[in-house]
């Protein structure tokens, strides 16, 4: 990915001194922006952080976006990346409904008024790697910006458009050109955009926290061992995505890609680059065999090893971590494994989210399910479709503000100490092997021993269906 040398010092923030009647404006490396003031914070939506990954740029590393003339309107979200969409208008499992587009590499920024050297957080959404989008109400950054943190959400390529290898692509690639893991490359491109441009919004490029949930959390886990990501972020949070899986070899990924090519009507391994890029994007996302792509590829170029191997070797990107899961979904063991292996470096913090609101206990009898923590961490219960909307109580909001305050404190800390000071006097200690500490966020936060947490029992099929 190309960068614009020497431009950082020229980036300026116009938003800070604007009157209430004037919309916020900013100048970044590709041109001028005008955003909007909403709910007491400044919001810039639909900013391109890479060129559209279409045509010859499909299955290519993200490229620096082109400059534009005049002032770009940044008041509307851009479309999410291609994914299966319900014809009846209902949101899919990633929360997305309506139109999608292969031209989808855009990000959104929520900014505190008069921000100066504000900490920055970049969010990577979940959705099993083939669903989701950066525009959802659950990911509304208003509360983070209200509390002094710049919140960035970014789209990344999904399914076989975001993870794909094929012999024809390998043959056509330039020497040392990254292959296979295009969604991860998109995340790195968003981090590079932050390094080049966040000063224009009053942000501190030396205090960036990368966080994500489910597939997004798995991406954060993977980025702990991607060489090109080193130095682009300084802290990380893994929500229900501490997947320490072995890496897939390029040869195995190419074999999987050949099967995907067959599934979309091409001659398998014999398909040409031109044939692959001529297939409509929707065909890749609606063909069952192609939805999930080829998986995480260790290509020896972009990814040199899987994070599970980097942790064992002690070569991971050593940054302070928050890692955890929800009590109604399982997955505590992988989260514990990550903090245990990372505990000899920068501080690591383990959590379990265990809050189920009173009005949802019938729906969630086994505890907080997958994704339940997101509107609480974002303090976005008023905008999240899964947050309950009119059913939300003041007690729910109080629970949300407590856990949200921990994430804010972690983002602001520079450096991160051996505890996170949260609202209400709650102090969250870093994990140690001797202490085995985990913060449990239930009716009130409490520190427990991870070994004493109740073991997760998968729900019976009837209960699972009721979710």
C-alpha cells in the first residue's frame, strides 16, 4: 500500500473552531471533507480508505484512494460489501439488509468536539467472515466520542472476495505481492489510513486501539502476527474471537480456491484470472461453497506465520490486550489461552460478559449469547437493533456505562498499567498466572478466578432455536 510521504504535518483540523451553525470539516491526504454534528459529536461517514476493489483490483491488496476535487460530502454511510441478503428485507445474521456493493472500502469517524491528541479506536465487525458492515447502529461511536475517544469503523471484504487463493492469481501476482488474506489487508489499510490522517481529526496516531468481535475478533488475533501491522496499533481487544488456529498453507488455499471456482461454474484450477474476475460478485456470496472463502492463508508474504505459532515463539506483536467472551456462548478457553501466553509481555486483561437484562431472560436462559456485549461496550443501546430499544431500562444503561468506561479507560491509558480504572471505583487487574483474574461483567462488575467460572453447557436444540 502506498503512502503519501511528508503529508502528515500538513493535515489540518478545521472542525475544532467552527461555530455550532457550521458543519465540521477536515482536510485529509486525499481531499477536503464536510461531515455533520450529531448528538454533540462530529461525524464523518463514507470516507474511502482504498480504491474500489473491482475489476483488475479484485483480489489485489488495497490501493491508495484517488484524490478528489472540491469538498466531499461525508454525511452518508456507503454500502456494505457483498453478502447474502434476505429478499424480504429482514436483516441477515450480520445485521445487514438492503443493497451492497463491491465498491465498499469506506470508513466512518466519530470525533469529540475540539479533539486534540485524542485516543483512537478502530472497530472490526463480526459476521462469520461473510456478513456484516461498519454502519450498523450497534457500532455507533457517539458514546466513545462523547467520552473523548475517536471511534473509527471500517468495512472489509467478505467471503471469497475477502479470502481467496487460486493458482492463476498466484501466477499473475508480482514478486512478493501479498496473497489470499484480502480482508486482513483491508484492516491494515484502514490502520495505515489512521496513521496518515487521524491528526486531521484531532487524533493521536501513537495511541490506536484495534478491536473487533467474532470474525472481527479473529482478525485482531491474526493481526497480532502480521509484520506489516506492527506499529500501526498500540493496544488490542478481542471480543469472542481468540481463535488460535493453525495457518493454512498457500497450496491448500489454492486447492480450496479451485473448488470455489468450480462451484461458480469455472474450470477449477484451470480457470484464468480474467474468468475469475468476470464472475459477478453476487455469485460468490450466494453460492454456498464460496461464501466463507479459502480461510486464513499463510502466504509467506503478508502472513508469515499464524498467531498461535507466533505466541509460542514469543514473536507476536506485543501490545496490551483485552480478551474475553460471553457466558452464554462458551469460548473462554481460547481467550484464556491467549492471555496466558501473552502474560509475560505487555499487560493482558481477561473478561467474561454475563449480563442478561430482566426483559430478555426468557429469550436468553443460558446467559449472554454471542454478540450480546456489543451495545453495552459501545453504550449504543438506543441505536442497536439488538439492544432492546424501547425495552431498555435505566439499570441496563448503568450496566452499559460501567463496561463502556473500562474500554474508554483502556483506550486512553498511555501507557497501560497493571489495572484498568473503570467507573464506579471498579479496578480491573491484569491477568497473572498466580492470580488467574477475570473481570465478570454481570449486574455489577467483579473480579473472580477464571478457574472458578461455571463451565459452559451448550443449550439443548430447542433452547438454541429460541434465541
